[in-house]
C-alpha cells in the first residue's frame, strides 16, 4: 500500500465527498518504481469481509491475490508484480454474510464486450491529442452569444455496416463529415459508458469510467472526439448520475451492502426504470461521480454533459414533486462548482422537467449551478399545438406564446430529442396533421419557428431526413428516404436553415436576454399567425419573423415593422425548391412609414400557407 498515489488528505477528501480525481488511485494502474513494473488495484468496499483479485492473469483463481484493507472506511488495495495491461479482472468480494460476489471495477477504464462483463487493465495515457486550437478557442469564448445546434446521436443506430455497429473509427470517418455538412455545432452522444443491455440506450450503466466496448477501445473514442474538435464540432456526453442498473456484476449491493445506493427501499428503488438510485448524500458516491465528470473532461476532452433525469435527483424518489432531496441538491451544486472550477467553458445541461427555480443560476446566487436547461415546457406545448387540427388551433393559441413569459428566466436549449420519437409518440413529421404535402409543410414550419425562437437548439438524429417512422432502436436510420423527392428536398431545407441560423446573429446573440425578442402581433389567433422580432447586439440588427400555422395563403397582408427603408425576404419555408407552393416575396418590401402593430412602419406581403418567413431590413435605399 505504500506505493499508492494517495495521501491522507486524498483519503479524507474521498470519504468526505470532495475528491475530484479519485480515478488517479482507484481502479487499476500500471506503475513503476525502483523495484520494477507492477499493477496496483484499489477498490472501495466498506462492508466486505474480504476482497480478492481474480482475472485472466491468475486463471480466475483469487487465492494469493487478496487485497489488504487500508482503512476502516473500506478502501482495499493490492500490488501485483508485472505489467497486466490487457488482462481482464474482477473483484471477488466476500460479504459479511459469507456470500461471494464477482464484481467488475467501478473505476475500470475498459470493459469486455457484452455479454462478457469483466474489467480490463487499460493504459489511458499515450493518446496523441491534436485539438489544442479547439480547446483554446473554447476556453476563450462564451457560448451564450454563439449559435448552438446540437445533433443528438445514438451511436449504435445512426448507421450500421453489414448489420453491425460502426466503430468509433468508422463513426469518425462517416458521422463527422455528415454533421459538418448539416451545420450542427455539437454532437450529443446518448450514454457511451459501459452498459449490458443495448435497448437501455446506455442509460443503465455498469461502467462509468469505461467507454462501451461495443464500438472499440478507449483510445479510439479519444480519436473520435479529437477528430470532432479538428472539425470545429463540440462533443457532449449524455450522463446519468442519478441511478444505475442492478445487474449482478455492477454497483448494486457492491459488497453485500447498499454502498452506492440508498439503504431505504422507497428511496433506493427506481420502479419506472428498474434501477437503483445513487445515494447522492454519501461522500464516497459524490467523489465517485464528481471525479467521473472530471475524468471525462480531463482524459477525453469532453465539451459538456447533458445530465439525465434531474427531476429524479432533486426530488425524493417515489414521493412526487413534494419532497426535495437536500442531499442530492447539494451534490448537484457541488458537481457544477467542481466542473466550472476546472473549466468554465464546459456545458452543463440539465434535462429537467420541473419548475424548480434558478436551475441555470450560479450556486453563489442560490442556483443549482447549471449553465443550460432543456425547455421541456416549450417542447410539450409546441408539439401539442402542432398535433391540434388546424381548424382548432385558435382555441389553443396560448400554447405557442406561453414560453415567452419565462423564456429568459433560465438559459434554455429547445429540444426535439429521442424521447419524442419513440414508444408510440410518432416521428416529428408524422405528428403533423393533414395529407402528405401538409405534413411536410408543417414540419418545415415547425423547424423554422424553432430556429427563430429564443434558445439554443437540439434535434435527434434522423429527424433531418423527415422519416414517417419512429426511431427504431435496433436498426439504422432510414437512409433510403434520400431517394424520395420530398425527403431529399426537406433535407436540403434543413441544411440551408441551419446554415442561415448560424449566419444570422439576431437569431442567437441575445438568446438569453429579453431585449433579443419582441412580439409584433401576439394575438392573431383567428388566422393562426405569429409575428415577432429577433434582435442582435449591433444597432438595428434584427429580423422580422412571420409564422402562419394555417393552410391559407394571405396576399396583401400588412405587418408592422421597425424603421427601415425596405425589407428583403431571406427565408421562406414554402419555397418551391423545398417542396412548398412557392408563395414567396421575391422583390424588396417597401416600408410604409405609418404606425402599425405599434411599430414605426409596415410592409405588405404574401404570407405562405403553413409557412415561416424571415425578413431582413435594408437601409439607405429609399422607399
């Protein structure tokens, strides 16, 4: 034990819940000293009677490979002569009741490919990173006034090769150019921590420090991330610090006791998902998870985390939104503080369906400390509105306006995620009412409205192809759709829309400030037309946005606009090249200098059916 990279202060911080780099001594490590090369193992098993090491290097016979208990709080360690890199292993734990358990390493850096479950001794050092320019640019800028359009990806079903998963290397070759072509700024990976069951999509993990071996080795994931950065694409990990799966080789009842999870059944059991909730008030669990976040940032250069199921963390399980879990809330605050102390440019995005206040306010101002939150209310309201038959939309008009009452209370991401296109909810395209043409027109309109609404953006993979089918989580995306005219045109529409969004400062610079948005006409429920202004930082930099959620064409429609000499239509979702009816405004729209809709002037224009139109002001041309 004397050789452990561990001080008494580290041990104190580990048990207290503040150690941020526990992975430097926990798990397996190949080291050298004056006596030669050896491999060291360290595990926390507070209520074990004994712990031994079994693996491929000792024919899975643990005799003679007993770990020594280092302190009364339950740290165990052993030193094995030689370099065991590549060897598989587990801990054989004897519980207080005499039961013997074989457990994979909670801090293991690599794992066998399922259905095998052993950990692998793996040397993370040695990968040659080449993303210095990206990291420097990231640390020197703020995302708040930059465009952000996230592509949410399940690596196993984006594309397959001969029915098999693409490797991290193949994803780098194929996914990155695709993402770049479509203009996305970030890839958000559904959980890639090791997990036993494919159809959990990674949300039920057994190896928090181990990238899933389904797609290759850890260095190959590093290569994927490095290549993303070289192409100016950020990488966000979907991360699950609230609960874990109960498979026998994992964290559940790790040493025969509830070490990582709550002791009380009603707090421990997550009946919805069949998982166990982490005891987030326990020091060793906090160190495990906070160190895990640091690990992904430091060792894998991750740009951010989407924290899953925050509602399940801030409220006690099985008690509804009635009883805040103060220990778990304290963990979230500590987590966010630790992350931003390490790197203030990291994205910490809360997937939170509650109305908990100040989720994206700093901890020192009384907030939870995230810097972004998914706007689940916006997503639900907008999709409810879109699924309403057009003739009845006037009765639910407020679904489209309510979000602007709170849009600047938090820093929001507008998500159309995987959760909205599975389990019988239908694809985004198929949620749209009407015939074939109407579905595509409304889907174009929906994404045009999304890009103009304050907040950063997220879209689940495949939605850019406009599939009629839900996400099929055992098959690749419906790539054959690109052989069909309307789908091909929609894909072109989406690419052009994202590139326009990224080039129009008014659509993102003031996303989180009320000065970046102003209604023109919020009350036109009869015609189902919404008109508003998005503003950028520069004086007079603005766009006028008009969205018509009815199937009716309006000619000679008057809209109030800010002062300018004329306006140009720079975007129309009804353009013929995108499959629309081509009710466009090709000529400049002269401004009539009269007060209308409370604005200094007005323009008269054509409003397309199920159409989103963006107008840009021109100055100095005269009327």
